[in-house]
């Protein structure tokens, strides 16, 4: 009953889509356990790019069951569009291979309206939200006034819940946020159509996964975003609205902690983040722009340019500790090709103190200055490498440095965007 969790080590966008796609070849079931369509996972197969927002990356492997867990917040319109696009390209021909938790919460039009209006009112203090309603949906979930798929499929309960919600949200939108109100009839009609389309896919996915694991099926759990965007452990308040760490796979999928057999952390060979918030190793010069250009660092969901900087071992060690990582998958090593000198942040300096652990306070983070070690770079292209021995000596030295700084072995090294541009060092399902 191997169960492998894949998490981002940094601020998201580490290449989880590609890694999950590769691991999914060995999995029977792939599960998304948190977040919403604010996450975008990019996979390149046969030189064709696929960007997934809600459907797990395992969908590109025929015969793999894809599960959207109870910890995910789902915009049903976006999900239906994604399903239709996948079907047009020959994937998900049998929709019974996609299963949606009856406990997953629905993103509603008023959630999106509130999200965008709040960000507008923050002015210069904006969080950098995608405006897709994820945060307000989680708020309603915790306030126990959210609407779940189980409610959507019960017309009486849905009607009552929607009426209460729209009355309350319209008062807030109009009086506080100065926004247009939401039309009840239009929302009702739209969501009844969504219910009819998605009802055959809605089940108790917790029970399904428990039985799958008990039967010895291999299950892969896919997180969205990254560790440093975790609402508890990230750079709060510049975080997402859910728990992104490996432990969230248990609550977000409905499985017991002792089911998890391995946790793979995905990290770029450098660091990026989208939106606002602290970023100690950020490069605001030509080198940062070069990494952005060469790494095609633009958000898969929003298209926003990603901020780029050197690898941060303080961040990586935080992720190792929080997730209990059993291995690292290092992505975009090829982007560093051609740089004469590489830097790795080993600690921070703040007020004359050396910090080797990631601080919680924004004031400390905003003053923190990275302490770097330098390594020699390489000029040789990496895309044809299929083993560590195929890499230049300095590239191997760089990988070893990251392993030593994080006290974690590497299990995969990506040297290009395609599936085949990957060095597999260990299989998380069998290692």
C-alpha cells in the first residue's frame, strides 16, 4: 500500500506537475488534496504543453484514477472546462476515472467578487491573490457556512444554503466593498447545470482511497502551491489560504497519517515566488531577469512574471523539517547553465545575528540578508543527461551541495521541460 506525497519546497511553481506526471506512471491513483484553481501544474508530453488547474497531473496517464479530495475548493465551471479540454485532446475519455469528494467545498461567484474587491482595497499592501475566490471559500468553510458538493446534489439543501449565502454576501458586497450584487436566479440556474454534469463523479473519496490502499494500490498525493505558502508555516500573511505541507494530505484526502510511506519535495535549483511578500535571496538585477527569461518564469495560472533569486537553504531546511522529506526532486538545473559563479544561501544575517532557521516575523525577514557560499558554474548543456555521470563535474558538485545543506538525498533531477529530460535516481514507490 505505498502512498507517496509530493510537495513544493519553496513558494510554489517548483515543477510539481512534471514530477507528479513522472511518478504517476507508477501510480494507480493520483490525488489532489488542497488548494483550488489558483494552482497551475504544467506538463510537457511529446512537446505539447498541458496546464492543469484542478484535475491531478496523473490524468495524462491512461488508466490512472484521478481524485479531487475534500481539502480542495472547486470552481465547478472551471472544472467542467478543464474536463472538456482534456477530452478534446484525447484524455479522460472515460470520466469515471475522475472522482470528486462529496465533502469538497464549492467556489461561488460571490467568493470571486469578494476576493477581487478586497485586493483592490488593499492598495499597495496587496497580498497578490489570483482573485479566483479561494480565500473567501476557505473562510466560509471554517465559518461553517460553505456549500459542499454533497449540498449541491441535494436541491432542497442547496436552495436554502444559496439563498442565505447570497443575502449575506450581497449585503457585504454592497455596503462594505461597494461592489455589484450577485443575482440569485442566475447562480442557481448555473449551479443546477453544474450539478447535473458532475453528479456522476461525486463520491466519498475518503472511503475510496482507504479501500484502494488496503487493496495494495499505489496512491500519489499531489499538493498545490509550496511549503512557504502554507497558511500556518509560510510567510504569513503573504501565503495561500490552506495548509500546503505533507500533513495536509491526511486531512485533505481523508486518510490516516500512517498510510504515508514517502514524501518527495520539489525544489528548483534556484528560487522563485509570485506575488508580494518577503524573498531574501531575490535578484533585482540583470541576473534575476536572465533567470526569469531562461527559466520561462511566468505563472501557469495567471501569467504573472515570477521573482527570481538564488537557492535558499534556510527555506529548504524549513520544508524538510515540516514535511519529513524522504527525497528531493531538483528541477530546472539546466537554467543555471552558462553562469560562471553560482551562489547558495546558507543562512541569514539580521541585526548582527546569524539565523539558520526561518523566522516567523515579517520585520525580521524584511531585514534579513542572505549569507552566501559560492560554487563554480558550468557551460555544457544538460538536456541530454540521463544519469549523474552525464552531468558536468560542477553540476554534480552543485547537486551534492544542495543535498548536504538540506541533509536530504536527491531522487530526481530535471534538466529540461520534457518528461524524458529527467535523471531518475530513486523510485519513491519502491525505494
